[in-house]
DNA sequence: TCTTAGATTGTAATATTTATAAATAGTGTA
DNA sequence: TACACTATTTATAAATATTACAATCTAAGA
């Protein structure tokens, strides 16, 4: 499953003329397998043992490359650092305001909203983002004590 | 119109026991009248002539206070710095990816999405955010040349 | 294998935001 | 109005995230 995703991602890099370096391979692999939404620093720390000489700049550079190619989405929430999400299907995120946990959830794309906005504002709409905030069940339980 | 908003905002501060300082007055006034979505630095620069001694920390402190009271919303987009929006009615933003312009647009709240997410994830949902990205008519025109 | 454009590294620089302590000033009360 | 109390402001330093840059290295095609 995830191997297919990785292969597709690498193919997509090759198609765009982006070189496949061991670092890029590892970053992509980590993003796909982590099932989470790591920060650049998370990725850097996770790959430290494998690549003791890797620079933080490499992580940032490659995340930008991946974003430009469309393999990765950059998420900016309230907290200080950006998070990165490997793009699979269109899904949304539910974020716990207490512990920061992020849960994916599928939902049919809100195309009507985009159309409506395009009409009202005259924009050439390309995409939208939506997140839902609240407390996860564990945190909600703790708070009620 | 905006004077009413300002008065209501100041009353709301008084009710919460938050002191009304000249700096707070000016920051609120600026947020209400600017009709834009300034960064902390924008506000700082705009009030520099009026308050030559004001510290950047004051701007940040007060924006946090306003956010906690619910007068102001903090918006984090892709770019480096957070933007602040005086809360009036529930509205969404359409953001131009080329020039950065932000246009408000009204839309009935997406309550169904919140309910759906609550059911699927077990979260205690409090709110959501949504933005639409694209190119504004001017930028779209320029690009087609 | 050789070449070369692109990638990585290491470091410095920039930018944003927060922390801290001393000085100042708003607000209720007498 | 004057006083006292405490929140707020200021100035500065520190923390954190991200980008810029130049030198070195390497992936990939010829």
C-alpha cells in the first residue's frame, strides 16, 4: 500500500525532472509512513540517525519542492511551526485544541462553496482549505473531571 | 457604523474587566477601520506616529487579549506572519495567491460539516475555519497577457 | 566514465513571537 | 480630587522557525 504510494511519488518526481536523492527518498518515505502531520523539525529529527549529516535546510528545501510538485500540502495552524501532509485523497482535518492531535476525515469536496465564492468575488478559484477544531474524546473526558 | 463597533468592543472589554488603555483603543480602532487583515507589524507601523514609544510586545499582548475575549480572530495562512481580523459577522475569506489580497464573503455556516465530523471522530467540535484560494480578477487578467 | 546542472551541507542571517523585569498608568475607592 | 493597587507598557533579550548563501558534492544522462 504505502510502497505503491512511494513508487508513484518517485515517478511523479522523475516526470517533473526532479532528482531523486537519498534524502528525498527518505523524507517522502517518512511522510507516507508516519500517518501523522510532522513539522520540518520532526522529519529532521526522525532522519537524524539515518543521515547524521543532513541539514535542516535540506528538509525545508525538499518540502518546498514536494509542495510545488503537489506531493505535499503545507498546513499552518495557530501554533508556531508549519506541518506537512502527504497528499493522498481529498480529506479534511479535525484538530484537538487541547492536545494538538490531528485526525483525518473524508468529506465530499465543498465544490459549491468554491463556485459561490468565484461568482461573488470574481476570483479565479483554485482550491480551498477547511479544518475543524474542538476537543478529542480523551481530552473532553479529562476536562469533565 | 464603525464607531458603534468600537464602542461595543470597548464595552465588551470593560465587562470582562480588561483595562482600556490608549494603545488598546488605537489598536481596536485601527482593526475596525482598516477593513483589511493586518499583521502585528502592520499595526505597529501604523500606530508608530501616534505612539512613538509603543513596543511591539504591546501589540502582540493586546492582540492576544482581544483574541481571548473574542473580539479578534487570528488567521494563519501560508506566509510567515499571522494576520488579525476584527470579528463582526461570520464570514469567510478568499485569498489571492498572487498579490495576497483578502476578500471577505458571506456564506451560511457549514454546520453539517461540523456535525458530521463530530460523529465520525468523536470530537467535541467547537468551530471550523475555511478559506478559498485563487487569483483575483486583476491578477488573473495580468497573467493572461 | 565523464560532465554538469542541480542538490546538499554548514552556517549565518532574517523574521516572528514570547519572556522578563522595571517603570508607568487605569480604575475603583475614600 | 488624591491614593493605592494592580494591570499594562516599555525596552530588551531570548527563543523559535525559516531562508539565504557559498562551497562542496552527486544524480543522471551522454
